[in-house]
C-alpha cells in the first residue's frame, strides 16, 4: 500500500511537471523576445527609465538641455499640417537656442519673452518672438541689433514667471521684458500651482515644486524596471503607466479640487466672481508680484510690456450663445495700472483682423492660435516693440 501511494504521488508530480513545461516554455520565449527587442530596438523600452530632467523643484517643469522633436498630431487638430516635425534646442537654463536670429550681439538690446505654450509656439518660425523680431527688424533697418530670448514653455503662468525672473534678470539683464498672459493663467496659478509654491518671509514666490503626479510617474519607473526579468518589467511598467499613475493623478486632482484652468473664464463674470473668488484673489497676488519684479527690483528692465490675448471663446459665442468673461484681463489691467508697465490687450485689434471668421485663426478642437493667428498676434507684438525701440532712439 505504501509503495502504491508513493507511486501515485510521483505520478502526480510528473503530471504537474510536464504540464508546467509548456507554460515555462512560453514564459521563456516571451522573456527571450523582450530581451531581443530591447537589444535591436528597443520597440518598447524596458531598460532605461524616461528622462526626468524636465522636472524642476524651482520652476515645476522646464525643457531639458538638448534637442527636442515633436510631431504635430492629431489630424483633427492640425489638418494638413499633421505629421510635421518640430525641432527645438534648449540650453542648460531651459532657454531656447535661436537658429534664425542672433543669440549674442556686441551692441544692442536684449529682449526677454515669458509665456506659456502660446509663447513657446511651433519651432522657431511660428513663434511670437521670431515674428515680432522680423517685424521690428524690417522697420528699424540694417543697423538695428537685438537678441530676442524665448523662455515660453507650456503651462507656465505668473506663479512660475516670478522665480524664473528672479533667476534670469540678474543673469541676462534684459533691456526689455515681454510677458504674455491669457485666461489659462488664472486657473493654472490656482489649480496647478497654489499648493506647490514656496515663499519667502515677505510672501513672494521663490520656487514652484514638482507636481506630485509627475513625480510619481517618473519615480515609479525605478521600481518597474528594477527586476532582472524583462517579463516582470513589462508587467510592472504596464501597470504603472496604465493603472497606478492614472489612479494617483485622479486621487490628487480630487483631493486638490483640480479643474480645467479655463473653467473660470467659461462662466459669466457674476458667477466667476462668486464661484472662483479665491482663484481671482490668488491671480491678483501673483500678477502683482510679477509687476513688482518688472518695475522695481534691483535688475528691473528699462521697459516691461504685458500682453493679453483672447481665446476663441471670447470672440465667438458657444452653443448657448454665451462668450467668455474678461475677469483675468480686468485683473491684469488693474494691477499693471499701478506700475510703469505697458499693458496691451490685443483682443480689439485681433477682432478687427479676424473679422467674422475668428475660427480660421485657431486650430480646430484646440485652444491655440494656428500659424495664421500666431502671425497676426506676432505683428501686434512687434508693432508695440517697434514703438519702444523708436522712442529709445529719439531719447538718444
């Protein structure tokens, strides 16, 4: 009986062992395939975590030094421009390196541009600083020289402009600073950055920390790719990118009551003043700090200009026949009036240029200006700068 029981146990073990062989073979084959694709491609990265050098504990995020290439997608936004590759290059300060205009000059003015994705633009040709440069250069003549520095990066707002200027003003010592602000900035300052700002004893913003969801996303790759087995790395990475990170972001946004930065502009002014009163107060504080730096800091520029532009929602009624409010414009106008800073609201001029077809100057299904819209805005920015340069010549 004992021998028979022993034989049964051995038989079961053999069955289990033989049944595992195909499974182990499949696992081994997947492991081998993943290692091969990593060596010859990789087609799906399983060895090197993504570069986190774009995260900043001072400016929340920036452009990592080196070249950056992006492709215009999707077709529903970019139409016939879909698939175009845009290449930019940045130095170790996160400042774009110019290819179509001077980076350095012996004599002349230095103009520093700050803004978000509207200032960042597309490549170099389709950016506000470059179009403004061409406009001023054409009208000032061959003897005119200047360096136009573009520091615009997506989702930057006054909360980030303040520590950015603290760093760049003493280093670059620009003669002119141009800042572009729009409706997203009121929301970005409040919903994205208010809990991440570090202030000094005077309450001035000195740094904006990394957004927790972004930090969680990049930190998670260290664990995901630490296993010696590539099949485990694959499972961990898929879970991290498709489940864990999305869940973390959802929890963070729920806890911080995050909303679209454009929400305060989409409602009537009366509703916004009640529903978003704290966001409006916060925006007034950040714009005030920005203006204080531009007007009275030790390295304040000789001239400072703040531009505000419209979104399509300001120019064209929505399905309910309602256009967006102008609360952020009114805050900027009110704050700048207390400083020697030029405020340019380009909405009236763009409204004339766009006529009864304003949508032709924005990407469809997107909030940004298309190439034609950027050109029109850049000309207005250039015209304002031209007056500054001509006034300076007359004084000399």
